[in-house]
C-alpha cells in the first residue's frame, strides 16, 4: 500500500466515523428488515430509493452499506430463535442455531452468531480491500464448470445428513432436488412440473419454500409444547454470563471464523453466486473437517459459526466485482450500482483512479458498520433470547402470520402465501415421520443452481460430458471435493480404531 | 291569487331536481376521465429498468392526465406472468394499462402462445427504444469483428444472451446467416449475467440491449449495433450491422411501451383518446427528459411512437419470432 492510498484510507475512515448518526439507526433498521422473512436490504433500498437518491453520495453509500451488513446479520436472529431464516443466506443458520435455542442457549447462540458475523465481516472487508485486484480475478476463472463442483460441495451436505438415516435422508434430498427442478428450463424456457401455475414458471420461489419448510412447520410442532425451550432447559433470568460465554466460545474458534468467512468471501466475488451457496458450502466444509462431525445439527457452535461467518464474508465479496469490474455480485449490489450511477459514479477499472474515495469509502463504511454493529447489538442478545420463552399459543400464530406475509412480500402473489403453507405442511409431515427438512431445502435451493451451471456447461460444449473435466481449476476442485468426501471417512475410521485400542 | 308553487309543481320540480342530481355525477363522469388512479401492470420486478423507466415517465404524465399511476409488479416467466394477469384479471375500462417491452416480451408469444389472443391487447405509446448490440469484455482476446470472424473459422464460438427469445439473439443469428457462421447462443439469464459472462470469459462475447452495455462502462467494448448507433462514443462508435455487412435487418430493439386491452379502447374511445393525447403531450414537456436522465436513461433513446408504429413493431417481432422459432426454442 503506498502512502497516498494510506492517507486516503485514513481520511475516509474518519469521514465514515462522522456518519455515526446514519449508521446507528440504519443498523437497527437493517436488523429489523433482515429479521422479517421476505424483506431484505435489496427491497428496503428499493422502497427507500427516493430517500437514498436525495442523500448526497457519501451519506447514501454509508446508508446502503450499513443496511446491507445489518440485514445480513439480522436474518440470523429469527433463524436461531424461532427457526425462521429471514433470507436464503441464513438457511443454514438454524441447523445448529435453533437446537441451541431449544436447549435454552438462545442468548449464547446469538452472541456466537454476532461475533462470527462481525469478525467474519470485518476480516473479509480488510482482506477484500487488501487483495482486491487478485480477488477481482476469481470471477475470470470460476466459470460454469468450476461452479458445478462448488454446488456439489453444498449438495453433498445431503449425504452428511443422510448419514443419520441413509434412506430417509436421500429421499428427502431427492425430493428437494425434484422440487428445485420445477419451472422453465435454463436454455429453452420449456416449462416443467408447473402444474399449469404461471407463478411456478420461474421455479419454486425461495422465500415461501424457506419459511414454509422451516418456520411454518416448526410453528405446527411447537404448538404442541408450552414454550420453544425444552422443559428441562428453562432459561435463566437475564444475565450477562451467557453473552460472555457466547463471545468466549466464538473467539476460541477464531480459526474457524477466519476459514469459513474466507470461503464466503471467495464465493461472494463470483458474480451470480450468493450467500445461500456460501453458507451451505461453509457448513459442509466445517463439518467435513471437524473432529466432532456427529455433533453437527445438535446445537454445535461450529455449525452456527460457519454459515454466519460465511454469509457475512459474501457481503464484502459482492463489492469486489461491483467496484473493480462494474458487475454487481448480487441483488443488493445491483441496486447500489443504480444509485451510484445516479450520482455520476462510473464503475469499472477506472474507479479507483478517478474516484478513489468512493471505492475505498464503501469498504470503510462496511468495516465501520461491523464495528459499531458489534458494540450496539451484542448487549441486546440478552433480551432477544427471551423470545423463546413466549408461550407458543401466542408465538406460533405470530410465526405463521409473519412468515406468510414474508412469503408474500418478494413477489406480492397470494399464490406464494399458499405455497408457504403447503411447504409448511410438507415440512410438518417430514418432521413427524423423521425426514430432515434441511435435506429437502438444500435440494430446493442448490438444485436449480447446479442444473443451471450444468446445462450451461453442456450447451457450451455441444453436449460433451467431458467438459466437466476440461479445466485445470475445475480438476483441482474435483480432487478437493473428492478429498472432502473421503478424508472425513478416513479420519472417522482412524478415530474409531484409536478408541478401540484401549478397550483391548 | 293562484299560488306560485302548487303541490303538483313542487313534487314535479323535486322529482326533476332529484333525477338531475342523481344523473349529474354520471354526466360529469363521462367527461372527467380519469376520476381515479390508473393501475399499471408491470411484468418485471420492482427496482429494475422498467420500474425506473415507468416512474420517470409517469411522474410527468400524471400532471397531464390529472391523476396518479399505481404500479403493480408481476414478474416471472420473461414477462408472461404479468401479461397473463393483466389480460385475465384486469377490467378493460382504460383504468388498467400494461407497461411492457415490445421486443423480448412479444417475441415470447411466438415461442409459446399465451392463453389469450395476442391481438386482444395493443401498445399505444412507446416511451423509449434501445437497439441491441454485440460486445466483448475489455480483456477478451477478440477485440474486433475480424477477430471474431477469424476465431469462428477454427471453433464454434459461445455467445452470451439474456435469453434465447430475445431480439439480440435474432440479430446474432441473422449475422451468422450472413457470414455463414454457426454461433452457439448461451442464455445467461438477464442483462447482469450477460455482461458478466462476456467480461469474465464465461462466453466468447455477448449480445444485449445497448442501455445495459452502456451502463457496464469500461468493462466492455461494443463492436456492432443491431440498429442505428445514435449514441456514438457511448457504444464505442460501433457501426450498424446493416452498414458493416450490407444487410437489410430491421432494428433489433428493446422498446418499452404502454399497452391496453383492445376492448377498453373500443368500448371507451373518449377515455382512450384522453390517454393517447396526454401521452403525446408528455413528450412535448422538457420535464420528461430531465426525469428520464435522472433515472439513468440514455437521452437519445427517449423516443415517441404511437399506435401504428407500435403495432408494426409488435407484428415484426411476431414474424421474426416465427422465422427463428426452431433455433430459439429448440423445437
């Protein structure tokens, strides 16, 4: 870093701090919209577009970035406390977050999530800033063939889940993949499995599927209990101990945070890839190389850290192609592009030469937002966790009402509310019969993406299947994928053998 | 003296007054269209290009018409969902309009017929038109049309497009016909993906509407325009396909326009007249250009077209769609 860049960064840092009066209220707004299913930073910026355009460039930037970061973190709160992932990016969060809440460790889980999110977000912001020219090149190498392998990393989670009950796990995953294939095909837009519903032409909408499978079905289940928290795990009176415990647990696993947030960053810089892919891949990687893979899904802190650190890593990652190449990495970045073009900012390679303060300012706004967010939200975990003690006769109807509205919001179709309800019934039946809803959901979310990249690859190669092994990076990823499947089995066998030795 | 007002005259006058009072709103209503907001069905997502374009135009049009516009967004299936809902559920009373794209959305009907008769609606006012173009990523090894033609001799080139049934795809296929090149179209699902595909090398180059290409800035370089290049430098002074290759291809355009049920225009000619007159007046107001540019529009693309031009455009898209159907739909 040369001295001029350092002086710009210092100047931008102090300027950004000066916008605390925008950042703090925006953080709370972001946490709220992130927490409500169906709402997101993207549609909030759209709704508030007149306000955003009326602000000067710097204020508008700070507002959008703070909202983006806070919404990402906010989505994890209901995912942990009531099993409602606010966005697809938080879909992997309840896998271990919600079991913790049910064990009366909601406050601890929130603290872990906040620490993982903030450190993951902050760290990846710094890395993105430092390695921007290199990271911007990732998209030049990660094409459809390579993305197929990345998708398989995430989808292989189905196999991990199936390990607990092979037949049921695979049936659930296969059902999810089948549901994911509903809609028009990627190449010729031929409708498949839409049952004549126009609303399904673009595939099964993610939010209704997400809230239906997780939240609505959970509401049906918890109504049979008095409170979410298991009877033998009644939460204690409000105290700071659980929060500090959560912070300590998370900080102790700092390597895990670093590792999984970098996964998020790398996936985030690939145009078109998103937080949902990153969080599942991070969870899968975390589980594969864990010494205690059997604890995943039961309320294991590492299973919560991985998706939260990764989806916040994506947040900074999406800025890289936007700023360096002028290609928005996701929906929120696309809207940022519109707002900034309104202010006359032109993106692309010349941005850091012509308007360096804009480019660096965005990353600085992100870093400052994470720091302020950490300080403002951590104390709240103590109060938020008490959602889990609200009697279910009040909580369950509220969850259903909120989630149905959430299902409606993204496209504003009544159909989507019915769909959320239908997925709720499917999820309830799955839970009651021992099928894992997460396996269904992974298929629904990642199946269409896998199909997209697969069909693109085949179309590009005129149907030659060997295209899957045609790139060097792709082949390296294939080997890594094979290793991530085989090595945990080998490690597991070795562990078992070691345990058996003393018994002899 | 005979009283001035008898019981009979009082009752008669009262009845007449009552009848007049009751009838007045109806009489006035007939002459005061619109008396409530106009609903506009937008077949794409909120916050996208169509939304911005609609907001810019309606912000000025509402002043001429004396009422506000209420947009409803019905995205899905390349616009098909919005049109189906408009034609199936909206009353044909001139209070319901559709704001669509006469290029790709009409091309859809040729690929797969909708549930309604495509002649049951028509476009009456074009807001802007945006020619499609061919472009490469800034770092692509193919930097000229000659590079592309030369590379196409040794291998089949992959070309990104927003979707198969798109005017830009037709422009490329027509170019391939002319040059004897078999291009491989890869639908990259939307403008963002199409630009990214060319920039990152997922495909050899891409074709898209030029407004999105201009927005991509220095990351891309335009080599050919499937229409007239009226923005010059903004599209790297790329030549028109007809000039460069001595062709006679109609302009391949994305053209946003307001449409209406044919029945509404036939049943309520007075209302339709008010709509078309005020629509035209909007173009005469300099405030429109300001609003259009403020919403990221390319000033040169803001171009009026009325019922006849829009109908000709729609029919030409349907004909082109039929001609290239087998290549674009895989049928």
